[in-house]
C-alpha cells in the first residue's frame, strides 16, 4: 500500500465524527469502556463497538480486559500527538463566525494532553522552566540543565531514572490553542502529577479539562514565572 493510501486510511478513521469524539475522549488519558465511549459520542453501544473494532484493527487503540469489562485507551503517545496537531489545524481553519464557548475557554487555559499539561498554563510552565535555566533547547532538542537536575531532584523528581526509560525525558509539543510549545515527555508527565498531588488543580475522569483552584493557580504562576 502506498504512503498516500496509508494516510487516507488513517484520515478516514479519525475523520468520522463519532470516532473523532471517541478518540478525543481518550485524550484525557483514562481507559474507558465501550458503554462510556458510546455515551460520550452520543451513539449506541453497538455502533460504538463497531467503531472500536475498526480502530483496534488499525492500531489506533488498545484494549485491556478486566473481569467482565473491556477498557479502551489510545495505542500510544504518538496517537495523542497526532490528534493534538489535528486540533491545531481545525482551530486554525475554523470559520471566524463560530463563537468559542465557556468550555473552550477552560480548555484553552489548562487541559491534559494524554499525560502532560497543555493550554495557556502548560505553555507558561515551559517558558518559565526555560527562563529559569532549568531547561534549555539545543539543536531543537529540549534538555534538562545541570541546575535543573539539582532543582528537580530536590523536588523528588529523579531525572537520571527518567533517562533510563525508553521515553524521552523532555519533548516539545505544539499546543493547538496557543500555537506555541508546552512540555511533554516523562518530565512533563511528572510535573502534571505533582500539580494534581499538590491539590493545586483537579482532573475529572472522562474530561481533558484541568481546573485550578485560585490558590493553586497563584502558586503555579509563582513557581513557573519567567
């Protein structure tokens, strides 16, 4: 099969509205059942099962059985990254007559991108880490500086252990709403976990929205100020 046909095949799978809703629901990072995904996409469970079967075959999704239930999730971070880029293109090319509602404003401010923080506050964090000399960009690659290793170590984040993983420690991810980069990779995921464990913000199951408390946002902005 040619590369063009491969692209068309994946585009056809992602582009169907109900399947797109299913994929976007899984961008929140949680594994969901067929029933939950059917409710999200506003379709019957039978229709959802047919869509899920096609996406499993195309390796866009993975499934795990636990007892009587089957839980679906994105097949990998590359799928999440693809969807994030598609959202950026969709946002850039949408009709100017379409009004952005309150929910969109919240998503623009802070949301989860598979397992790391995106939106205005995600970009603010990345900019702050660069400005504070904890990260640097060399030849388009994001690196933790020596000062950064010490700083994150004091916060209980073991950069050496992260470097021993197959996953990148730091990676830039283009934010579709801000059109600038936020931080992905093992460190990006660890920093979002830190925010949630500190109760600065909460992440509701089945949603990509990250909601900061007033105090949590203030502390977050202080920590990552440029």
